[in-house]
């Protein structure tokens, strides 16, 4: 009875190891793609903030002048 459990455990270990060897390279490839997508998205969102800041320049200058004179 114990030899059946030993064979079953060995078979499960082999299945898990084979799945890891197949899945891990694909996971790493997908992770690199997600990282590059996140980088592009972060750069885009940072650019939006810069554009919004340039758009509000006159308002910020007015607020600054108001705070200086008060």
C-alpha cells in the first residue's frame, strides 16, 4: 500500500515539475509585456499631468500674485 502512495507522490512531483518548466518561461514573457505596458501607461499619465500644469499656468500665476500681495 505504501509503494502505491510513493508512486502517486512521485508522479505528482513529476507533473508539477513539468508544468513549472512549461509555464514559467511563458509567465516571464507575459510579465515583461505587462511591465512594458505599465511603463508606457505611466509615461502617458505623467505627460497628462505636465500638460494639465501648463494649461493651468495663468491660474497658478494669478494665485501666486494674490498670495504675495496679501
